[in-house]
């Protein structure tokens, strides 16, 4: 062992044994992952699947669904999905709010985290061995260069989902007042609520595609026979915007109490217009505060140079002249 340790130190430096042990650990983890991710098929599920294949006609009946389930990822669902039902529901809602409606969106997200984390870890090891190992860094620096890229790769999918979710919410919030005005015009023109929603979805497709997708999904679900109240509540949950949730509550209460939908839309559309003006004023009031730091950094130093620079030059020249005059009598 001492001979092996000395050889590793000569080849890889003082951290050679640690790097070899870490590499062997990573290889063992990668070797055991396929066995851990492998999911045994329940015999009852096999029986149900065989019975379904016998009874169900080969006609595709799920045209309203966005995509089929990936059977390859189904085998690793135990590893790629939260086992807690509450966490799984929250993660699925987050993916819907980010615009990913596939059945395997949660599995793809966790797979991306796992794959990018492993790739970043391997890239960190390769970079450290190729560049930094010759400098003989300490343990803290070694861990930073090896584990840092893995942590960054693991966090990239989460950052991307949060960014997509925020952008989609902002797009829906900005386009909802205009869509509500168009919806009010369509309802007052004599169209039903379902027709008005579909028409507004076609009209706002170019400007606000996310909101148009939500309206089209509501229209298709209502045509499929789903309860209107549950369809609207699902829309509010998918959007994750408070204005949409309030709009859903207004429509559900209007339908349950039998009041006029046009009157409810007219009042709510006026409130949405006022709310949009208030949001614009809020952003305008925040702008001077945000510009203060940039103004100080870009304006104050040049101003000080312009005002104080000539005085400093004059003081410097006067000091040189006085020094020369004091040196002349001595000569």
C-alpha cells in the first residue's frame, strides 16, 4: 500500500490517493444506479395491461392529451419522481405553470438535474486533473473545483423552470386585461361564453401565446363535457396568477347565482384596467430609486474630476514652485 501510495503521489501529486478514491466512489455510484433505478413491474399491473389491450380498440382516444407517457422513463419513475404525493402534486403544478404539460415533465426535470449534475462533476474532475492538480491545491480548493460544477449543473434546471414560470406569469398578467375587454365585447355581441373564449384565444395568439393556450384548453375541455366550474378552477391553478383566480371566482359565482355574465365581466374588466394603470405607476415610481446607484456611479465621479481636477493640478504646481524657490537660496 505504501508503494502504491507513493506512486500515486508521484503521478497525481499530494492529492493523488484522495482523487483515486473519489473516482472509484463515482464509478461505484454510476455502476449501482441502474440497479437502483430499475423498477419491478407489479403482476397486477401486467394483468390490467393485458386486459386493456384485449378490450380497448386500437383507435386513439386521448387526442386532447398533450403527449403519451414515456415507457422508458416509467421504469425509473421511483427514482425520477417524488414519492410523496404532496410534493409530486406541487412539482406537477409548477411544471404546468412553467408551460410544460407533458405527463413526463416531472421525470424529465429530475433526469435533467441528475444528468447535468453528473456531467458537471465529471467535467470538474477532468478540469482539476488537467489544470489544477499540478499546482498542489489544498483540500478546500479541490472540493470547490470538483463539486462546484456538479452543483451548478444540478441547479440549472431549477433556475430554468423558475425563470420560465416567472416569464409566463408576467405574460399572462400583461395580456389578461386586453383579453378580458375582448371577452366582454364578444359576450355583449351575443356570443356564448364558450364561443367568446375560443374567439379571444384566436385573436390574442400573436401577442400572448401562453394566455391563448390556456383559453383554448378551457374551450376544448368544456366541449369534451367537463364541468365548467372545475375547468375554470384548473385554469386558475395552471396559470398561478391572482387575477386569473379572481376571474374564475367571478365566473363561477355568476353562474351559480344566475346573474348576468356581461355585467360581471364589465365590472371586473374596469377593475383590471385600473389595476394595470396602478402597476405601471408602481414601476414608474420604482425607477428613480433603481437609477440612483447608476446615477451616482456614472455621474458623480466625472463631476468630481471636472470640479476638483483643476484645483488639484494648481495646488500641485504651486507646491513644485514653492519647493524650487526654497531650494534656490541654499544653492
